[in-house]
C-alpha cells in the first residue's frame, strides 16, 4: 500500500511538472496602424473652396499640411479638417488664417471618411491660388 501511495504521489508530481510552462509569457504591445500619405492639389478662386476626402483605416493621428501655395506664399487662406457626411465636409478643426507650411493635427477615434478643405475666408484672394495639401493618416 505504501509503495502504491508513493507511486501515485510521484506520478501526480511528474504530471503536474509536465503541465507547467516555464516560458515567460510576454505581451505584445498593440502596434500603431501604418500611416498613409496622400497629396491633394488644385486651384481655388476668389471666394472659392475645394474639398478633398480620404478614408482612415484605424484610430490615430491625422495631420494636414498646407505644403505649397502659389503664386503668393504669403496669402492667408482657410484650411480645415473635418468629417465627410456623404455630401459636405463637416468642419472640426478650422484655421482661417493659414499660411504655407501650417499643419493641422487631430485625433481620429476609428475608421471613417474625413476631409481636408481649403477656402478663401473673407475674400482675401485677389487672384486664383494653386495649392498642395499633404495629409498623413492611419
């Protein structure tokens, strides 16, 4: 009986040890979504505006840079980021006095369609304006 009991204890110990995992579990941190860079160019006229839509795939930072304004880089224009509702850009981050080089940055909470808008606030333009906007998003 004693031999059987010792054998059972030994067998139980071996099985318990075999079921143990001595590896250290490591948690992999969530990787940020890869970013996409999109470039939009065009022309706006006096009192005009242009809207460009883009699709974000995940939560993260979104930035829009007024990369180039010609023929006059010192002219103030409006630049905005917003959400696209299917027909209009619902402005969320406006800047009515943007110069070439200005950057708008916002946080998006998940996938969706956003928009970048450039416009002539308060009829500041005296001639057509060529522009380039660079958008970086998840």
